[in-house]
C-alpha cells in the first residue's frame, strides 16, 4: 500500500508542475544571439536561416508619412514617405531621396539589418540609371567604385553577372537605347536567373516585365533595362511562384527558399522607387528567403518589384557615407566585404 501512496505522490507532484508551467503568461520568443556555446550559436543561426514566412510578424511603432514639400528648393525637405511601420532611422539625403535603415532584433523571428533608398523623382532633378562596367572603363568593379567613378549620389548592385567575358548580365541589358551582350541560355535548373527585368522609360519611370518563355524580346518602351531574378510583386500581389514556393529545381529552392542577403527594387502606387538591401549570413543579420522578402515589400506598399542579385553581391553605397550595409564577402559584419560586379543601379 505504501508503494502505491509513494507513486501517487510522485504523480500528483508531476501534474502540479505541468499545471504551473501552463499557467505562466506566454512570453515573446526571440533568437538568443550570443549564447554561451559557439555550437549553440551556429545551431541557432542555421535554424534562423532555414526559417519560413510562417514566423512573419512586424511590431514597429513609427510611421513616416509626412508629405514632401512641393518646393524643390526647400532647405529642410521632408523624408520621402515610407508606409511600413517600424522604428526606422533615416537621413534625408536631399529633396526626393531618403535613406532609411534599421537593425531589427527580431524580424521574421531573427535579427535583420535593412537599408532602403526611397526615391521620388517628382521632387528631384536626379534620375535612376542602369550602367555596366564598360561605362566606367572596367569589366567589373565593386559597387563603391561604380558610384564614385560615375559621380552618383547612391548605388546598389544590379543583375546576375554571367562568367563569360563577352556578357555583362544574365538576361536582357539595355543602356541608353543600346543593347549590351547578355547571356540568355541558362539550363532549366537556373531558368529563374534573368527571368524578370526592370526598365526605365524616357520620362524616368520604372517599368517591370517578365521574360517571354526562353528568350527576351526587344523592349522599345525602355530606354534602359536590366534583368534580375524572380519577380516578387506583380500588380500589388505576391507572384505565384514565390507565394506557393513552386520552385523547379534544387538549385532554385536553395536560392529562393533559404535565407540569404537580398537586393530588390520596387515601386509603390505613387511611383516612389524603393531600392532595398537586406544583410545576411551573419549572427547579427540572418537574411530573408524570397517569400519573406515579398511579404516585407508588400508591407512597404510595393505595387511591382523584382529580386536582383543577392548573396555576397548585396551592396548599397551612398556618396560621402560609403558602403552602408554589411556585404557578406569577407564573412565579417562590416562594410568591407564588397565583391566586383558587372552592373549597377544608380541615382545620379
């Protein structure tokens, strides 16, 4: 009998412990970067890098929507409005161009560092431009060199550079009315490379389009054009391939479905252009998969947008500030990890 009483006491204690645990108020979970064991840090980083959009949760508190002044010569221009609520730091570079940035402790339940250039050409005499290395007398160069040599105000990396010496881009490349040699013969497993493109018309408006099957047709409406990777936002909705993660090959799944550094460009309904870089492959900034990036861009108010080359290529440079993100090429969380690229998008 005393054995039964002893087991009953143990069982009752166990049930009381479980009840107490469940009665505690739920706590918000965050990735505990900087744990005691290096192995734990690596495990946490791998879990974060393979996370899905199901953890998608924004908790910002500040909305920057003050309208721009109609006077281009306003000595204290307001920031270009950014719809997404978050505790952004920002700097107005000049009328019509604002640099937003923030280091999120937990965005998609992981640390992220994001830079955005918000450009409204209605309040600026500058233009968005696409250039190739040959425009600055080089085959390839770091984005900071592109920006400095072209005397630009800001620059980001652009298309996927094909390894062949005669090609400047994977997919269509057109600059100031001239078509440049571009590669368009990827195997089916890499068919997403060069599959969508951004263009700039004669009025400086940004255009978007998809590749027609296996090849690019001429694009007469675009004075300049450059192919990127996946289309992300089409007419205000997430592109079907990204939404359903309907990827053709393991290579595409690895590129799109895992978290990496990202570069993207989009426009909102007011034709404001957003140039976006998302750092990744660091404990301080994990990166996003394409579905997460697409949802984030929808929250920014993007109506149309595409993914450009990312990974170690992701770079944002600003005049008098230098590289403002953390390119992953040197595996350190600093601005020194640039890699040479063949194309760039400028604000000049």
